[in-house]
C-alpha cells in the first residue's frame, strides 16, 4: 500500500482480547461459551473490547513512505495522539464532544467511547480502535470485565473504566473522517478489500484466527 488507508467496519457479537492476554481471566468464558459468543485474539496489544451491535471498528494504516499529508510518527504515544486527533475532530463534525485520554482512549462526557491499539513496523503504522455508538452498555460491561486474580506481569490485564455511547451514525462518521483527512491533504477513495487482501484474510482465518489455541490459549506457550 502506497497511500494511507482508513477503514470502518463492524463485527458480529464477540469479545476481542489483546495479544498478551488470557481469555479465561479477561471475560466471562462460561457465559460466552453458553451463548456461543466467540472470543478472538488480535495481533495488537491492549485489553479486551466488545464488538457487536452498537459498536463500530475503525483503523488507519500509514505506510512508511506515505503520499498524503498524514504523519503519525513512529512511537506509540505519538501514534495514539495523532490518530485520536483525527477521530475526535471527525466526531466533532458529528456533533459529538470528545477528547483524547492518554495513553490510548477517547472519552465523551463521563465515559470511554473508544479504546485504541497500534502496531508499528518498518512497513508503516497501524492504529485501530472501537467506537461505542448505541451499544447495550450493561452487556458490554458483562463481557469485558476481567476476573480479579493475580497474574504474572507478562500478561496484559484489561483496565475497566466507565463507558458511554457517543450516538454517532456510521454514515456521518465515515463522511466526517473523509472531510478531516481531506483537510490534512489526503483524499479517500471508497473501495472494498483488494484481491490480495481477500486472499490474505482467508489464509489468516484458516491458519490462525479460527484456532482455539491462538484465541483461547496461553499467548506465551505458543511456538
């Protein structure tokens, strides 16, 4: 990819845990198993988040040699600050007052509406996050509240905080992001996944992300 990419998407009801977490202590596995709600481990760090009705996912990728006017730097703090600046300004265009809450959250009023995670490599910078819009917050709390147990410090623990919905609609948020990025010198082109991306998606699903040992196992016990 030679240009920055910003994507907005949604998933079915699920819990997404961070790369260095243990599923059994970051969510109510007994309840999720009974309700057949999947738990999926992502490849970025951070805590457990809800996906499903009333939540949007967004991500931005800026290649190392980007051709637009976006520069997120190459350290996690700057990446979160820069990305949050784009998202909060876009939300402002939707009538939503929000602010960046370091190190990696966006707040609206009395609660968190977005949690972010990032991946930095020689190829570029990826930052992604959730956006609570109209979710059932009682349900979200139930499936993202960790078990109170002591673990080795190598495991990342979720940090529960008050949550709230921002009320933004997907269409208006997408339009606001497009306007915001345009003012930074980059014009988005609407598109679907490219053929190569579709192929990579299928390979990742078949080789890793449908595997319980990846999603539910000990992240430090894998080969």
